[in-house]
C-alpha cells in the first residue's frame, strides 16, 4: 500500500506542476502523470487479489514460486521504478 500511496501523491503533484507550465510538453507530461495515477489506482486491487491467491499455485510449501507471484513481483518492481523516477 505505501508504494501505491507514494505513486498517487507523486503523480498528482507532477501532473499539477506540469499543467501549470502552459506549454505543450507540459500538458503532455501532465497527461502522462495522470495516466500513471489511473493505472496505479486500477493495478492496486488486482495485485491485492493476486497476493491472496498466488500461494495456492506454488510448487510446494518450500518453493514459493509461480507465474502469479512473478507477475506481482514484476509489477512491484515497475511501481518502485516509477516512484523513483517521479
């Protein structure tokens, strides 16, 4: 949850900042940050759902790995990168 909260706050701040610039590139950046904010809002419930279920698909109790877990981890890495770049 903190990663999504950080992404939402940064995306809103950056969208507002670039919107005030009044330039075409500023409007494009503002639109990109608004889209990033929306993607984050939609992705959070999906990842929460995966987190409740992916343990069912592990190879065994000692091997916590499967495609769902990998997908969730990849999404978290992308989110962390987006937060860092924002």
